[in-house]
C-alpha cells in the first residue's frame, strides 16, 4: 500500500514542466517518507476499517433502531480501544 503512494509523486516529478515544480514535488515526496506520514496512514486505515463496518450496518434498511445501537456501541468501543491502547 505504501509503495503505491509514491508512484504518483514520482510521475509528477518526471512530468514537471519546470525545475521549481520538480523541487516542490520532490520536497513533498521526502516529507511523505517520514515516520509521521506512515503512522497517519496506518491510523487512517484502522479508523476507516472500523467506520466502514458501521456504515455497512447502518445502510441496511431492514434494521430498526434497537438493532443498530449494538454496532454503534461496538464501533465506539473499538475506536476508544484504538485511542487508548494503540
């Protein structure tokens, strides 16, 4: 996953019209290789996985409000565990 993120800036650097554009793209590419960016990408993947499951449950029309509360509570608990422990 992480390797595919670098393909777009690399192609932008190759196709840049000026040296200024190329320098900007290379600066962004170097910034993307930091630990913070990798950490944020993994965190986003985890959060989006949790909320995606909740979204799928909420889109089912045959559920009533009582049945929807359980997936909401589970997602809330999983996000809290993610915040506290990970």
